[in-house]
């Protein structure tokens, strides 16, 4: 009981802001975006673009928080039960609205209705209109049949999903056989419905743009439903945020020209899903820029954006895969390649001295989603969100390995309306490090190619290239290096530099499914600590397989995993040791100063 | 005796998925990559061909075929000495699209290993090539058939061009050429020099030759 105050007071003294492990030494390296800032950014955007009166209440946050206060272990147990709190926290009208939905659900779905309670949460939650109820019942029927698959898998009925046109959905005249033609199979199969997470991108006019699984042309009806849901709520000057139906969450991100929808049964919080949608939206902007999107859709309301995005499916697929296993996305932080300070400084110097080119904004050396070094133009910072898009572009594009490349790229946090031009080249065939030189001048390719040659000469001369390759080959460090036997794994984020570090996954997290489980636990811990209505400073939870400890101060965030039998004093003692170890290693694990050209 | 060095810039154009990168990668690194990801922006390759007393250094811009990169293409063919127009013999659309380009040195029909699915007849492509005074090849980036010939031919014609001019500044494509906006050859400024009667090679000659260095 008494440990918690002890830990905070003892360590608040020891690690005042600015002296915690990994605190930046001079001006900030990347950006100092805390999770709260991002949350604010998400919220602000939604309000700005969608709710004309800009009045949003905290209904959403509360409902979300209340529904997710159960520990992951409890959640597993009550899989099929909808938390009654979910509905009770919503505003009165909202609840009423839900009941109507549920009742219409009854008539439509029959068997599954007991397990499929649906909760819709909107921006204001106050103006839920009742007069257009029949529309909702059609929509709801489709939604519920989609979510019905998990509630009672044996009773999945294909004909309920594949309604041909929204106008005659309520007509039971269509027989199942009509929909069971072979080419329609996959998108209406149980396998498709049971995918953990579906992501859809559609235009404001409801035209399909991207879906994670299956062929979007076969899902036109479903896209229509999503568009209808969004515009239905919008017609009452409100904005839909998410719907909870059984185990499924339907999260909506509505932007000026696009609608993004995540349908997940992964038990991730809606905040995390919304953040993922934001990354995907930024990925679209990164390819096309906001101004181009605006120009296209203002000219042609129902333009098929897939024409312009052709060939980029892999980039989206890759981003979604990585977001499902890399904590850097929800932490909004960047991982650095562990490297001796002297080596890193030499690399940064070599780049800064040999790339003195007018209009060169950033020089970035990366490897496999890790930052090696970053040299920037004075007064310009690179936001972690943008850096993740760069990581993703490089890891999703094999062709960069074959030759030097020159491509326009938009970094939405830097400037969502314009392109930077990127010179992209791997350092060496033997080395997995990729150099990016970003400029605003589109004619600089040969100049930058020349810079790269000079940088390479310097790196080879100083043996830095060898050191980088060596570090890449060695991979991440082992937890045993910290010398804390009780500790299994941890994530440590330095908030002032937006960088984080974590050891490699070892026993018992070597199997893919265990790693996935650990990832979800971290997500849950992160969500609980940052939840809007009741943010926590320290959280200690004991689960069946492990004990989790999360601790957030103004300078850092720490998430640690212990064995299930660890006691509180032992855990706290361990993280104190861990912080000392990180402090000792900070020069190797973080980039603490930020060179400029 | 040291060889004369000729530096030339080549741009590879064509619709997405016809196999532009495959051809270049197959030629330069003998990489038999079955499924190369779509090119992002443009990739830059260099290679060297020694022919007689000449060292021909080719700088190849392999462009992305997707529509969204179209606005960037002028950047690559500006200052180029030669262009490869690549189409897919199993795709009529890809052949029709290259016809909107009017400045050509070589028309290349790729995927000749898929002759069973051919929809663009050899004769038709040859006729088109002749009509724009270009040369026609068919290649297969999968089996490497015909690829060597394309680049050898390029090198030969570049040497020919060099000898005809004796000017280190090779003729380059005009800045003004554009894709779909250019309906006919007439809209291009500058004169056309026929290099080789047998080969039907034509090269647009900018009245004021520009230096090929960037």
C-alpha cells in the first residue's frame, strides 16, 4: 500500500524533468508531442471539419473509458457480454436511440439479437433524430449481421450481409443462393468476417478507395452503408465517432474529403483505433497532399481515387501490419538504432558537412523502422508521425534497394499541402541502412546523388559504415544486459525527445501469438494510463501470465512486464534499477543532440 | 589509346505494370526478379557499354508508370538523349498509351514470354514504330530475350549520333514535349535527323543543343 507514494517521491527527486534518462540535451531533436497532444490533435480536427458549431461534449470519452476499465483478463472472460455501463454512460437520447436500434435489430436478425447489443456514439450525442428510424434499421441489420459472426459462429447466415441495394434491404425476397456465386465467396465468407481488423477508406461520396481484405469492388454495398451512417449522423449536425456492437468496434474518422473506418474485434480502445486511422489518413496525404485531394474532389465529387493511388496498396498493407506489432505508433515515438555516441556523432558530422546544399531540409539515415541519425535545417523539426510515414515508405518499397530513387513525398505534419522531394538510396548493398535527403527543390537529384557519394566516402574512411552494419546485424539488445532478473520486457519513452527504447522479445514472448498478446497488453496499459476521464500516474496490474507496471511522469513513460508472482516492492525496486541502467546507457540508446546543416 | 567516352541520358517510359523496371534490372544486374514492386517516383541506374573505340555511359531514368507521377515525367525526359517506350504485348491499353508519346527512339514490347496472351500483333507495333521513325523490339524481362539487343542498339545509335555531330553536347529532347497534349509530331519544334536508314532511327534535334549535365 505504501509503496506507491514512495516511488513517486523518491524518483521525482532523482529524475526531474530534463534529467530523466534520454532527456534531450540541446534543442529538441524530433518533436515533443505527448500522447495528450496527439489526442488533442485528433479531437480538434474532428471538431473543425465536421461539427459546424464546434460543440463537443465529453460523452464519448466517458463512455469509452467506462466500457474499458476491465482488465484484459476480465475482458476475455466476458467476451459475449456487453458491458451494461457502456450504454448507461451515454446521454439519455443516445441510449434511447440505441434501444431503438436494438429493437429493430431483433426483428431483423432474430437468433443473434440476444448477443448483439449495439451502441452508437456520436460527437454530441444529443441530436439523435428518431423520425428516420426505418433507415437505421436497414443499416443496422447489415452491421449486425457483420458482427454476428463472432457472437455465435454456427449461426452465421451469409444472406444477411450481402444486401444488393440499400433501397430494398428490408425486403426478405432475396434468397441466399443468389449471393453464393463463387466470385462473391471470399468477402462474404466466415473467414473474411472473422478477420481481426478491417480497415476501409472511402470518399465522401461513398466510393470505395481501399480495404484491407478482399476486393473493394465486391464491397460496394458495405461502403454505401458506411457512407450512409456518416451522412445520416451529419445531417443532424453531429459526427459519428464509433459504434460498439458485441465484440466489434466500428470506429469512424471523418475528414474533409475522406471517410476512414476501422472495424475491429481486437479489444483495442477506440482512441488507439482512431490514431491508427489517422496514420492511414496521413499516408494518403503523404502520397497525394491535401491540396491535391481537395482539387480532385472539388472538381469531380465522385472521382475514383484508386486511379491515383494505384500501386500503393502495399504501402497501406505494410503500415497496417506494422501498426499491429510495433509500439512506436501508439507511443508516437521513434526507436533509435543503438550506436556508440562517437560513431553516431561521426555519422552526423559526415552528413552535415557533405550535404551542405541550399534548400536541403532533412537528411535522415534509417534502418528497418529505426532512426540512425537525423540532420535538419535550423528551425525545422521532424514530427514522429511524419517519420513513421518515411519508415513505412522505405520498408514497403523493395525497389529502393535496386537503385537511387527520386520521388515526391508529402509529410503532413510538416506541410500537408506540398511535396518535398526525396532522394532515397541505400548506403551499400551489404548494409541495410537507407539514406534520405529531403529538399524542396525538384531539380536537385544529381547534386544530392553527389552528396551521397561524398558521405559514403567519409563513412567508409571513418569505419562508421562498418559500425552501423555491425549494430544492425546484432539487432536489439537483450533484457539481461540490464541485469534485472525479474524484468521480462519494457518500453521506455523519453517524452522530451519523442524517442523510445525496448529490448528484443525473448522467452516467453518468442512465439508470434505471445508477442501479439504482450503488444495488446501494452496497448491496454497505455490506454488506461492516458484515458481522458481518469488519467493515471502509476498502474500496477496482476494478470494470469504476467504483471504489468505502467508509470508516467512529465519526463518519461515506462511500461514494464514482470512474471505474475512479482510483488509490488520488488517491481518498484526493479524499475528504479532499470531507470538507472537506461540513464547509464542513454548515449547509446537515444539521440540526445540534434545536428543542423 | 583511350576510348572516347560518350555520356547519354535515357528515359524509360510506359504504362504501369508493363515491366519497365524489370527490363532495366534484368539488363543491368541480371536480376531475374519475377515480381518487382511498383516504382515510386523514378529510379536512376547507370551502366557502361564498350563498343569499338567508344565507351558509352548510359544514365537510365526508370520512371514510375502510375498516373500520379505523370506530372513529374517532363523532369526526366528533359535533357534525355533517347527514350525507350515500353508496352505490354498482352495489353492493348498499354500499347495505345505509348502512342500518345511522339518522341521515340525505341518501342519495346515486353513480356514476349507471354505470347500466348498476345493482343498487340508484332506487325502493328512495327508499323507504328516505322510511322514515328522509331525502332521496334520485343523483349522478355523474365527470360532476358531481346534485352541485350535493345541496349546495344541504343549504344550504337548514340555513337552514330555522336559521330554525326562531333559535338560533346548530344542532341536532347525538347522541353516542350508532353504526353497526351501533343497530338502529332508537327507540334515539336526542331528538326528531325535520320540517323540510320536501315534502322529507321530518328532523333529530335533541338535547334540549340543543351548540355546533358544537370
